[in-house]
């Protein structure tokens, strides 16, 4: 059965002074091969169709995309690794003398293919669903006036796409100073400065257009520590983390853990409803 994969990039400026536009490319896959067709959306409008070739391995998607039409020709070549970030180069100009795409840019919203879950991330997903089904096991500390207390009738369904956005987000946060990350709302920003959950950003581009949410924690050495913080010690944040976990309108979730960087440990849960 064919699947669709999304590759995001590069950021484009058509002429000096124009706003940056992000190109979203959808390529089809069947087994370990991708292509032969793809379509690009830029500025929210479909309209450029090209050819795609490449392969899917257990560690990466390798692709070459060729746009060739009346406005010119451009070739994008690159890979998408387990972090969901496309890397590569672009040559040629679709609009002669005014647009040269240049290198593909890393983007927290970029993802393609399945994202592997580490042991730590698997445990985080288990504990998030335990908290969702049994919030009584996580009594709030302090003033619980705004805290949700009711269990959801359904747990989160796993999403490989949201695993990808969460992994890419952790990678971006780990590249930034920890004081910046821990200053709200920076921990929820993409590399372009927009919030991950905004329309047109990472979670939306992963296919979650109905509802979106994200929670992040840094510094906690275990998944259990992070979940206890979100569920029980969230009073300073008006229980926003706890209430997102217990938001029954959010159907799917993806999780990621990264050890390293200035914050030592990064835990991200991306949630949404398609």
C-alpha cells in the first residue's frame, strides 16, 4: 500500500523584500521506493508537479526531486534522517534570475517516514497514557482549581508522524542555550520563530489540522520524573501541561527523548487530531 511522505524546505524568497515562503513537498512511496511523482505546495497553494526518485532504508529517506516546466528547472537532492529533518542541496532556478533555492534548511516541522522510538520514549508514551486513563494516580500538588481531574475514555493512539515532529523539536531545542529554551514560550518555537502548534507549522504540516498541542520538559532524568512534573507540579503553569494530557479531544500523540545538549534531557509530547 502506498504511503505519502512530507518533506519541508527550503525557505524561499522570490524577490528581495518578499516574505519567506516555505515549500511543502509530498512524495509517494511504495515499499522501499519513492516516486515517481510529487507535488509542491507553496504559500498554501498546490500547483507545481514534479518527479521523484529515491529509496527508503531503515535509517533514512534518500530522495531526488526534479521540477521541470515552463518556468525553468530545479533539482533538490537530499536525505531525511531519523530526526525528521531534510538535508541536502538545491540547484537551478524555477523563476530565472529571481529565485535560487540554495541549501535546504533544517526545520522542526519537517518529517518523512516512520520515526523510531527509543526505550525512554516508549516509556514516556506508556506513562502519558497511564496518566490519561488514571489521573487519580497523579494528585495535583497545590491549588488545583484549574486542574482537570477526569480520565479520558480513550488513550492516545501512537503517531509515527508526531514522533517525528517531537524528535526534530528536541534536536532543535538541544542546539539552543538552555536559559533561552526555558523562557516561555521559546520551548515551543520552531527554528523560524513560530510556535510548533500554529497553523502551517510542524504539527499542522504533519497532518493534524483539527486540534494540536505540545508539552515539553527539560532536565528530568527519567520519563516518570517528567510525567510527575506535568501532572502533579504544574500549578505555576495553571495546569496547562496536565490539562493537555487530559484533553480528550486530542486523539493521537508522538513522543521523543533526547539526552545531551545544555539541558541534559529533553522530553517532548506532540498531540493532535487529524
